[in-house]
C-alpha cells in the first residue's frame, strides 16, 4: 500500500540517504556523471529537515519517494523568469526509488503538493530541473508545469518550471 505524503522524521534519515544515493547512482549509470551524481549524506538530509518541509511517501514501511517544499527562494532560482505570485512554493529534491519509478509515485507526490497548496492558499509552484537527459523536465511538463525559462547556475544548465494554481 502506497501512503500519502507525510513529514519525514529523524527515523527516516538513513532511508532518505539510501533513497537519494540509489537515484543518483541510477541517473549516473544511465546518463554519465553530472550534478545528479552527488550522493546525499546524513548531514544533508538533516539540513533539509531543518530548512525545508521534507516529505516522504512509503510503500508499506519502505520509503519510496521524497521531496522538499519551501517558501524561501532557492539559490538556483532566478525570479526574473517567473510570473508574479503572492504566495509561491518551491519544490526541491524530488526523488523516487528507482524500482518504483514509472508507477505513479511522482504523480502521487505532486498531487499531495497540490493538496497542500490548496490548504495553504499557495498560488504557484516553482521548480528547476536539470537541462539534460537526466533532468525531469518532460515529467513536470506532463504534470501541468510550464517551462518559463532557462539559466545556468555554477555551470549547471537548468530549466525553470512553474504551475499557477
């Protein structure tokens, strides 16, 4: 049974490190080394827990998906590319365990994000994706996000996406 989005807890830290590492390894094996090859650490997960709303999805007791939400503009986002929004929310670090990809977990995660947005009167969801074959831009476009710009941050090409609510 797949769960809905729920807050990550301290008990999830090791599983989140493993999930992120598995996703990075798969992307690296399929697309070569790139910014997606970075392995997560316990310190990084704990940082995300302190500075974002870190959420998880389970299949039984196993974590199979994760993402972070924040109202604070991330460093790689250039606001010039986005439409004006009163209450935007930024989606970061979405990942689905490799063996659960292409089974609707990503869409379930986004559905949970949109539910939270309605509860909180959020008027836009913004994100960036790698501008590379390893990037998830096509997935986000299929889920109703619109490309609003492209940029490079620290030599990493990005595509900006937005969904107005």
